[in-house]
C-alpha cells in the first residue's frame, strides 16, 4: 500500500505541509498493512511533576527512549506514545495521552525529503547531530504541550504538608467562566475540609482528585447560591464511595430570608418533605458504607472552637455581608493556619481577629475600588482587603471570588492592596493549589 508520505512526495504538487497535517489519530489508526510501525508504550510521571520538579529526569527519559527507538537507517514511523501517570493507572486517557507521533511524523518527512534531495545520502546513516537533536525537540514539544493542559492536573495538590486548593474562583456570573466559590484544605494527600460549594464546584471537586470519603468536615460561609448550589451533588457523589463515618456540616444560623444551615441540609434530605427525600438515608447513620450528615448552626465567635477534629480545629467569626447571615472561617491544621473571609464588606473587627497571623488568607475580590451602593454593602474593595491583611499580619494573601467587574482590573486592585499590605498577593484561578508554608 502506497503510504501517504510517498504520495505526497511523488505527487505533482506534493507538499510536505499537506502530510504534516496528519493528526495523531490518523497516525495511530493507519492501516495494519504497515507492519513495520512500532508503538512503544512508555509511562512518565504526572505532568505537574514533569514541569515543576523533574525536567532533568524527563529529558533523560526522552533521550534514553528515543535513542533506543529511533532507527539509524530506515526511519519507518515510530510512535512513541507517552502515557502520563493517571492514564497509566487507568485514568482518562483522552485527557492525558500525548502522542509524540505528532512530533515524530514531520521528522520522518524530513528524513525522507533528505534522501530525495540528496540521493547519495540514501544509504548513509542519519547524521549524529540530527539524531541527537530529536530527543531535545521531543522534550521541547512535550513541555510546550503541557503548558496548555488545563489545570485538571492538579490532583497532586497537598500531597505533602498543608495546601489550599481553589475549586471555584468566580462569583455568581457564569460568564466569568469560573466555578463559584469553593475551597479544599489538603493535608498530606487527604482532602480534609471543604469550604462552600458554589455552582460548578462539584465538577472541580472531581477534577481535583479529592474524594468525599476523605472529608473531616464541611463548612459554609453563607448560603447564597454561589456558595451552596452544588451541595446536593457533592453529597450524592459520596453515595458511590465507601464512607462510613458522619460528615459534620457547619454554617451560619438563619434569618427571615435565609434558612439556617440545619434547615438548609434538611430542606434537601428530610424524609418527609425534602427536595431529595429519596436520599433521606444521608441523614441517618448507617452501619456499612453509608454515613450521616450532621448539620450545625454556628453563631460565630473567634475565641471558641467551632469544630474540633482529630486533625484540625476550626473557628468562625460573624462577618457583615448585607443582611445575609455570614461567617469567615479559620482552620488550624498541621501547625498551619488558613483563613477564608467568605463574602463580607469588611466592617467590624472580628475578621481581623480571626485572621491574626494566618499563614494564608483567602479574601474575596468581588468588587473594584470605588464600588458603591449594594455592591459595597455586600463586599469589601481592594483597599479594605489590604488593610485587613496588614492588620492581621497574614503571611500570604490569595484573592478569589473574582467577578466580571474585577477581572481585568488586577493592576489597580494590586496597587490598592499595596498601599497597606506588602506581603505576597496572588489572584486565584480554578484548581490553583497553594502550599501553606
Ligand atoms: Zn458570593
Ligand atoms: Zn454572598
């Protein structure tokens, strides 16, 4: 069977560019009548490790493998299929397999063209410098590819020590293309605390690699839709896991406009009139496999512990968020302290007290400087965030709950914060992972 390469080179207007348009799928699905093609499966570590920790290791592997598989005289198509770690473990191959055939095929074209142009070279080995440059190109290609992989590779967040992962960095608007507010606190590879569950966060939770069975506690800052809409999805997800211990759920009490946290949970799963009453078993202790949701209302007192677990302690402070019962949360875990402001306009002293000397302070950047009216009554502008961070002497500031009205204004936001806070400031994106040091 005449190969596409030969057709290209022999055709009237044969252009290498046409063949170069081959996709990796085409290459892998070529006719079985090309028995000389070789596919080498080779596993490499997860991409985050590749980029952040192990470039020399990766380079070594690429050099080693390609030197073995690149033929000296007759470069029949050799596809080096790189399986990243999660696919090697049976994960989603569509996301994580990167075929270096994409790189290899143009190189093969180059070899073929070389021989067509210089017939006298046909029987000579490929020059050494060409062979040696292939692994380098390979490494470069893989590194560039990985740079464009969405941050679905953040499964490694919190493998060691304490880390905060942003599941949702956006606000209520879907056009910000971010999940709504939600965070995970990791300890040594275990997702211990889930804070809020805004729309889209259930998907991000799955992408983070966390399991509902790992959680020690769930905390609500308040019950606005953009902080709570995915709660039933997350709870039902745990149905398919082997969780056999209670899950405490803590959040604010209620008022005329908002249910308390206890009422909120029961409104979903109460056996008599709950929205999802068919899942009422989630409120009942089970002997095997199931677990019991244990909701609690918290008034918010920074000086007394709200939830004390085996691995962590949590404290809450009442914050002002218009007329919405709202809490900021402090989590002390593994010798580190992380504080989440939740939505607040920054009035009052309790948030500063709660955030005192925090290693990481996650604040909500929902409005720009100069905001007025309802926006300002609900949210704190950057200057107020900076003042709170400075007064509390937090070590690091992360800005989340980014909305269309603040996205694109990062420079102005940062300059307002810099007027009072000199420490590190980072703007959060979905699935970002912040090590707490
Ligand atoms: Zn919000
Ligand atoms: Zn809110």
